[in-house]
């Protein structure tokens, strides 16, 4: 089965374990700028709103390299 066929079976939804939320909340409490972490968290949220090939790829990569769950 090729990569395109497998991606067609995935939803572009990215799981959120809560660690990103915790880090950003902690950074806000300490007045620390963490724009990259905030962008990563908001990108995960955005993945739940629209379908796109790029977001399916991101979900697949996060599964392959970080063992994050994907939805099919």
C-alpha cells in the first residue's frame, strides 16, 4: 500500500496529551515567551477544524516518530 492510500484513510486530527497546554500555561505564569510551542499547540487545535493533505502528513509523522495516536 502506498503512502497516499494510507493518508487517505487518516483524519488530520492530532491528539493533544495536555503537555503543550501545561507548558504554555507555565510559561505565561513566568512571563516567558514561547512562540514556537504556542504555534505547535495551536496547529494541533487547527488540525481539528479543516481537512488538508499537509495536516494528514503531520498526523502520520507524529505517529511514526512520537507514537501519537491518529484517527481513521
